[in-house]
């Protein structure tokens, strides 16, 4: 891959239970890249090291089975952008979309939940 770019795949399998076996499989595909630029703010220009932007895209799919029968499914899509000001200071913006399905026996069929998450977090040390 080119400099400052990274792709990843993470898969986990969890098996629990004695009388009733429950398995959970989850896979995440991720992609990160860095941009050597930053917003044109005066305090950023005065840093010893030039600030930069880190971006991350990810998609996660998860399925849970109980005794071999599909119980739940979940898909999440996400993006995050981090302004790295110096080695100990950064501001991160992120957003995620999610869909969750529980196939348990409800009178109206399966339960479907859609969700959105967004936020800003930061650590500033000088």
C-alpha cells in the first residue's frame, strides 16, 4: 500500500454455553489513510510539527446463532476523521449507521432497529 494507507480485516468467533451453545461471528473491514494538510487556522500553523488528518472507514457485520439457528444480525458502517495537532493533542469527528435484527419470535415478526451515532471528542495538551 502507499505511504500512510492501511487496510485491515478482523474476524472473531466466540462460542459460549454448556446446554445451549451460542456462537457469535463478527468481521470488520477497515481502511485508514492520512492527509498531510489541515484547516487553515493560525494556531495550527504555529505547531512545531505540521498537523495532519487521519481518516478511517469501516464496515462490521455480526451474526449470533443459538444451537445453530440464526438469532441476531447486525451491520454497522462508520467514518471518522481525526485532526492530529501534535503527538498528544487531537480532535476526532465520527459518524456511524447501524442496522440490527433480532429473529426471536415476536407476534409481528422479527425486530428491526436502525441507529445513527455521531460525535466529537478531543484531547488538547500543550
